[in-house]
C-alpha cells in the first residue's frame, strides 16, 4: 500500500472547501476523486451510503472527522485515499458532525487494519488537525500538514 500522502498525490484526490448539505452528498463528493481515478467503482459510493443507512455512521472516528469506507469487495480496484474538507460541518444521524472526510479504499481487511488505519491515526493525532485541514487553501498546505505526522510508532 502506498502512503497516505503518496496516494493523495497519485490519485489527485484532495478537494478543499467543498459544499454539501447532507452526509450522503458529502460521501458522494468525498468518493468522487477515487471513482474518477479508477481506484474504486462507482458502486463503492453506494455501498458506503447503504452501509451507513443500515449501521449508522460507524466511521466517525473523532469530532469533526469521518473516514467513510466499505468492504474491499464493494468495488475497490486498488488501495487509495481521498481527503476532502467541507466549508461547513456535515451533520450525521447520530447528531455528530464532520468537516474533514478521508475516504479509505483498501483491497483487503489486512491492509485496512495494519497499514491504512495506522497512517490515518498518526495524521489525526496532530494537534488541531481538523482546524488546520479546514483552514488549508491549497493541496500543498494539506501535504505539509500531513508531513507533520509521525507514523513510525504505528506502521
């Protein structure tokens, strides 16, 4: 699996200051770069939405951050990430909100748990990470923020 940062660059999958009024719309926007790059099939987005409707927003990992994902067999073609920020917090059914979305596409459960999640945890341990990402206006700013993460004790 490529690193979080390398994936964002190679998939061209950073979108900043997007607008959405519902979590479904936000998930569609957040998965769009990975659909466009061919990392996932269009059905992957539908699988995330369906799973969220059935199980609730299981991917709200911390206040302000969502990591929408579905199973590898739901249309993942290659391991990839997208990072999308929204200009306003997006409300979910449980009353929580998220303004930074990281879509995870993993080709196996092993990659999901041993490589992908640890990288995301490391990045989102950066102090004031949500505010920093939401305030970023360029992809270069986002990549510089990600460079501050120390993944060595996770991966």
